[in-house]
C-alpha cells in the first residue's frame, strides 16, 4: 500500500501527472453535476456519450495553459484555473435551479438585480454544494501540505502544444458528432439546453461570449436597408381590426395589473376544496371581461422585463439576457409614446427601486411620463418582502398617486409578493399550503391567494373612486411560477403520474383578461401570447396598428395569427405543440409526424424571432418612423424622486379623510 502511495506521489510531482489528476477530478465532478442538476433531455446513446466526454476537451485545454509555467507556479495556475471553471459551473447550477436556464454574457450586466434577490438565493443553495469545489480543495491540500513537491522545471513546449492540440482535436470531434445528431446546432438553435447538452458548460460559455461580441457589432453596422425584410413582414402579417371591437374603449383610461409569476392553471383551481383565487376567478366571468384561456407567456432570460417589453412594444425579448439591460437605450415605438401623442398621461407603479431591470433608463425610451418606484412608498420593514413592497400596502399607497394623474391615463401596476421562493407570514396566509413536500410549490398557493386578495381590494377602491367605470383594466401573468425543476411536485398538484414535455408546454399558459365597461365579455379560445397584447389593446382604443412594426396581431381580429413562438424556438398552435424538434397533437399530446403545415408554422415561428432580434440588435427602429408618430426624446424624461408628487398624493388623500367625517356628520344631522 505504501508502495502504491509513493508511486502515486512520484507521478503527481511531475507536471503531466498533476495535470492528469486535475483533468480526471474535474471531469468526474462536472459530469456528476450535469446528471444531478440539469434537465437536458438526454434521448439517445449519442447524447449520453457527448455529455460524458464534453467536459474533457475544456479541462485539457484550460489546465494545459498552466503547463507553460515553471515548477510550483504550474500547479498554482492549475488550481486557480480549476477554481475559476468550478465557479462557472456552480454559478450556472444555482442559476439553473431558479431560471431553468444557463447564464449568458448579457445576464452578467444585470448586476443591479443581484442585490435584491434576498431569500431567493438561500432557497437555491443545497447542503452538498461545497462538493462542486472538492477537486479544487484536494489539489490545494496536496500542494499546501507539501504531499507533493513539484519539479522545478518547465514542461517542454512541444509537449504543451501537443496537449493543447489534443484538446482542440477533441472539441472538433465533439462538434462533429453533435452536428450529426443535431444539424446546424451552432447556427439555428435558440435553446441553450441543447448547447450545454452537446458542447458542455465551458464550451457553451466561450460560444456565448463570441455570440455576444458578434451581436454587439450588429448595431454599429446596421443601416436603413436592414429594415426591408422587417417592413415586408409587417405588411404581410398585419391583422385588420375587428369592427365589433375596434374603438370600444376609445378615450378610456388603461390600467394594467401585472400578476407576478401567476400561471393559468390557478384559475378555478381548488386546494382541499377551496378556491385559491376566488376574485380572479370571478373576474374572468364578469360580463364585461374578455378572458383568453389559450394565452401563453413568451419570456426568455429577461422574465418579468421580457413580459413588459412585449406588452409595450409587440417585439420579442432576446435569446440572451434582457432588452431592458442590454438595449434599453434603443429607439422604440412603445405604447406610452403612441398613446402619449394622443393625449394620454403614462405612469408605472412598482414597489421596488427604479434601477431594478434598468427600468429607470428603459422607460425613458418607451416614453413613460412618470415612474413611481420604491422611493415614493413608505417601505416599512414589516411591509417589505422578497423583491420589494408587499402587494396590499403597494396598492393602498398607489391609489392616491394614481388620482394625481391627468386623465385619460395609461398605467401599469407591477406586483411582487407572488414571487419565488413565495415567502409569506402565517398571519397573512388565509389559505393553508399544499402538501407536495416541495416548500416553494406548497407556499405558491398561499402567496397567490394573497395576490388575489390584494387585487380585489384595489378593484374595490377603484370602484369607490369612480375610476373602475371609465377604465380598461388588463390583467396578465408575466411568466411561469413553477419551473420544470419542480415537476415532481407539479405532478402531485395536477394529479398526474409525471409532467411530460408536452405538459410543460401547456403549463406556460398565463391569464390574460381585458375588462372594458359596456363591452360584452366572454371566454375566448384563440391561441395567443404576450406579443399580441399591444395590437389588441390599441385596436380596442381605436388606434390602428398598420403603420407600426409589431410582431403580434390583434387577438380579436379574424386575421389573427395563432402560432405562438416561445423564445427557445419551440411553439404552440391550435393543432400542434412543437418542442425542440418534436411534435405533439395540441389536444391529446400524442406524438405526430412533421408535415407541410407544421413546417410552415415552424418557419413562421423562427422567422418571427429572427426578424425581431434583428430589430433589437440593430436598433432598426431608428431608421423607420410611422406616420403621425414623433420619435421619443429620452432627454425629456427624468424619474428622480420628487417630493411634490408624493406630497400632492398625500394632500389629496388627507383632504378626502378630513372630508369624510364632515360628510358623515352632515348625513347624521339630516
């Protein structure tokens, strides 16, 4: 035994031996992490093989760079590189646990958001997480404890070059095999799961960095000629307004209620025989409410900001990062600007600080007049949780500020309480948790009930103020609340044996409700998504969208396009659900073969996403101005905290409170 230990010690005291040990440990750790943490959809022997080998080329190449150093420095470089790559892997693991996605270069620019994650981070950590640095620890101990004493020499340059060439050769073989299983992997795929499955986390990071640099160059090289295909798309896909609905809400206020992380399966859902969201359920049945039950979120990495971006612009979010953080200074023709030029005052109400998602800059490009962020609210400690102000005090404090706006107004209220990991005090929980054994899933029903109660209270206040009867009220879910990482718990929630990829696609439905006073409501079954909201709303307000570059169409139009692309290139339609190149009957979930009609829908989805990305990356709207529209001048907007706004709201609220006793006294005298 001592002889074997001595032999092993002699091997790792040589540069190549230590290098091999580092590669093997790192490879085993990474492969284990793939299997434990990521749901990559491994389907065949080739994919299993590629998942097994793809960490090797990365480890050989990066650790091979350390071999250029002499003596102990080569070992130290190896340990440093090992730690760096381990950190990249672990960061992606934690990110994946929350977003079911991988980090991209643009998401690294969203550092303003990280400080607000709060309890979400702790929910994502696991007791075994230090094991993802176990190889770094082993290598460090071996060197620090002087179990090994590196030879004070530099490895021959030709040998080092041979190591690096071997790594590159392995990568080329890896890519070649991947292309046989997934043709055009690097040119057509929108799904990062595929890139990691075939190439590995580290090669994906390099690919993503190259893509980010390429994308950054697009804006600099773009010119007006790039708008040709976009304008052709606009003209070909324009959906004429439905005369039965066009202008039904003309001149009315607009109030958006952003239902954070709210999925459509919650509508009419009962937990232990009790409705979880009784008010929202009743709102879908209101005689003046249109409720779309086949409406899907289409967000990517930008999540909430992607939902906002699509609703305001009818342009898709990006495949990497968030438009708000990477392209917030672009030229846009957003709803606040369109309606602002027709006499509307616009404002956003949000119980978080204005820098989150770079809103304070992006809203200027949209043309928002006012932004009431956390600095306009009291933000008492007991009223703050998760990402900001709880929904009940948020709505209560917002109403006086809403009343200061000149009518007609276009407004948006962004809720926060129903957000992962769904924390809630026992005193505020009016319904018990589920019992799936998954804490965040079990609490989801409680925070959804809290949201429901908050919205009801706000609607009651709007009715009492008279605003309810002269406002269009739009409620929408921004993105999923329960990710694929909780499929086992969701299977229990939905009484299924398992959640299939088809089931998961169907779970991307979110509620979309439009209440217009005096208009006949009802349930609408048309397929649509967040990209379709803006043209739908504008037509209800009597504004034709023909001149605008929009990638969605009016949900109420007979010409509405019912193919709903997801950000990863999959899509749903009334006939088919397409998921990563596989196709299922939209009603039954049974597999179907690709035909000409499916191919046409696939091409439409891909073309829509590609042209939308072209518009954003190239900032192409700077080259096109619709008739009767003036480009937004960002310099005219400033959301710095102003005492007069808050004081005006307080004064009006106090006046109302002072008048109320006098009115009661007068009534008693009468």
